[in-house]
């Protein structure tokens, strides 16, 4: 299992790279020589192969420290320079699946009595609100965004959330009075 953590106590590296610690946790029963061999061979090769994300020189040895926890399991901390970022695209894709499940449950529970626009309004509000939030985790794509209080993805999300709110208001105002609704 790998975990990445930004090390704020070290100076920044070249090309905007920051010091990061990569944590490798070995399965129970892994011997220390096997762990060292894996770190010096496979992990070092992978880090130099992914030089677009990690600055790990091929000429220097891997900077690592192996720790043994009280249960006898091995873990290693590798110190290098790289890009420490959130996987925002993964967050977005998971939340889209969750939005789908919410909307599907809403539709399946109230499909006969659901007024027009209700699901679309909820969809617009949820999707673009989450997009607005996830933009805080992303890097600016163009330099002019550095001067803006919000980035372009957030600015473009605001009108779509407002459209969702307006559609939802319209849906509640135009529902028939004799049926129960969401």
C-alpha cells in the first residue's frame, strides 16, 4: 500500500516540485532484505520511470528509511521530490456515481408523482456544487486564473447551480396540488 504526504519542512525542488514522502507498507511476513531489495530495485525503477510526476535521479541511491511496527510488519518512508496533488478526477467520478444513485432512488420512489424538472434541478445543483468544491483541489490551468479570486471552473459552475435552483423552484411552484411529491 502506498501513501503520499507533502513534507513542508524541506525546501522546494526544481520545476515546482515539492518534497514528498512515499510510504510503502509491506504485507506481514516480508523480510527486511526482501523489502530493501524491492525498494532499491522495483520502487527506484518506478520512480525514475515516472519522472513526469517524481524527481528521482537515476544516479543517486533511493533515500528511504525502514521501520518495524510492534506487530513485526515492515514499512518504509521514501523521501523524494514530486507533485503532491489530490486525485480530483477520481473524486468527481465517484461523486457522479453517488449522484446517479441518489437521482435513481428519487425517481424510483416517486416516479408517478414526480413533477417535471425536479430530477434535473437536483442534478444541476448537486453536480455543479461538487464541481465548484473540487476546483479548490485542482491547479489553475491557465496563468490568468492566478489573479482571480475563483478559478474559471468555479466561475462557470456558479450560473449552472443557479439554473438548477431556478428549475427546482419552478418544479415546486408548478406541481399539481392533489399529489404528494419529493
